[in-house]
C-alpha cells in the first residue's frame, strides 16, 4: 500500500502519523506552503483523506481530489465532512465511534463536579497560599441534581449511566423519544432546560443543532442552572452564553469546546463558576491510540476490498 496517497489534514496524533507514513504515501497538508499548487501536482495520487474535529473534507477539497475514495476521520463527529458530497461521489466515510465514549462521558461528569464543587478555584486557593487565611467558601452539592441531556446517543447514554450513580434524575431531548429507556423525554429543548439543573450538550453538530443553546434556553436554565458542553462549540451561541455568565443570568458552565477553537472568550477567564477545557474529551493515550487504530484499520480494509470497520457512508 506504500504507493497509495493519503492526505492528512492537520497534526492530530503522532502514532497515527508515524503509522500512516510507514504504510502509505503520506502527505501532510499543514506542511504544504502552496496548497493550490500542491493539489494541481498531486491530486491524482491522493486516494484517502484523514481528518479530525478541526479539519475534515469540505466540498472544495473533495472536488479538487478526483481520485479520492475514502475519508477516514479521527473523530466520531462528522461535522467537518461534506457527507452529501461524499454520497454523491461514492466516497466512503468512516469515523471512530464507541472507543471514545467512556472518556468523553467521564469528562462530562468531571466538568459537572468541577463547576459545582469549584475544583479549579479550590486548587488555585491552595497554590496561592490562601488556605492559611481561612477556609474555602461552601460550594454546591452534585449528588441528586437533575441532569438534562441533549442527544441521548452513545455519549449521552454513557453520561446518563454515570449520573444515575450520583442519584441524579435524568431527562433528555432528541428528535425522537427512545423506546429502550425510562428517562423522561422532553420534545423541546426549552422544556428540558426549564426542568433540569444541569444541562449537557452531546448531540451531533448539524445545521439544525447549531446554536441549539440560545438565549431562550439559557434563560430557561436560569441563574442556578449549569451548562456543560462536551459536543461541539457551535452548538452554543457563545456571545449569549458569555453575556449570561457575566450578568449572572446563568449559574455556571463547564466547556470542553468553543465556537472558534483554539480561541476561548476572554470574558470568561476571570469567572470562577466557569471551567474551560481545551477540547480534550477523548484525550487520553489509550483512547487516542484506539482511535488511530480504527482509522488505520478502516483505510486498510478499504484498500484490501474488505468490509469497513466503522462505515458512515
Ligand atoms: P451519536 O451516538 O450519534 O449520538 C448523537 C445524538 O445526537 C443522537 O442521539 C441523536 O439523537 C442526537 N441528535 C442528532 N440530531 C439532533 C437534533 N437535530 N436534535 C437533537 N438531537 C439530535 O454520537 P456520539 O458518539 O454520542 O457523539 C455525539 C457527539 O459528541 C459527536 O457528534 C461529537 O460532535 C461530540 N464529541 C465530542 C468530543 C469532545 O472531545 N468534546 C468527543 C467525541 C464526540 P436522535 O437521532 O434521536 O435525534
């Protein structure tokens, strides 16, 4: 397979990069100064694209690669891939479901605890030597808080399971009610937000779910409510979120993702009721290695004419 051209869109994992380099003819897109010129000269040898949550395959890239057969994403989310264009052109698409579910769900619970129990502020308190000046202020209990989940898919269900162990009543919103669960279903996000204390975003990012968290939803969650976003940044109208937090109209937020990564709104840096993470939901050595193996397995299966491991298209 050494002669098969694979275009990697951005740096994502050194093990994956090394293995792609060993097994295929690897092109690193981020190292290419003149991309137009590069595509002109190499487009006929590129048969696969490897992307992730930052850079995938948009219509323009797909159109410029006439020999493209497969897009293998180092992510479960598919929002950076033009799926319709891939379908239209018969290009296969794979992602990395399941292997990252536990890590992302663990981190969502971590964010809930960090926001309510002020873990980051506590840590700063000790490091700054403030403990000697008096006890840390009282915080808010997590056990028993009602948790509302937007998108009860693989990750949403894993978060629900974990929150149940903390005696949290679970409710959810998605496009349809699930037959295989007893969690309370709300057919509108506003109703879900009005009836929970912690609202978690974990649905896929699509044109319908962009800004699913808007001013109305934030107001429904209210000054004691907490928003956790472990999905994608554009799920949240960030300007509205920032003003609600600054004005005290929302109780707190735990955010792993942002609208313009790697930028995060500086207005939030001084707020102690907010915990900010640099998009690390699946960021453990074990999980990223399993994701890399899935990307490699899918590419090899495709080029050996075997069934794909995790096909989307
Ligand atoms: P999944 O199993 O496909 O679940 C996605 C859920 O989104 C489904 O339950 C679906 O429910 C719901 N959904 C889709 N469109 C919707 C809409 N218009 N309104 C409401 N709900 C909608 O995917 P997953 O493996 O759980 O992953 C979920 C997302 O998490 C990914 O797409 C990705 O963006 C994000 N993620 C983030 C990180 C991170 O590092 N922070 C890591 C991994 C994944 P219905 O079909 O019933 O509507």
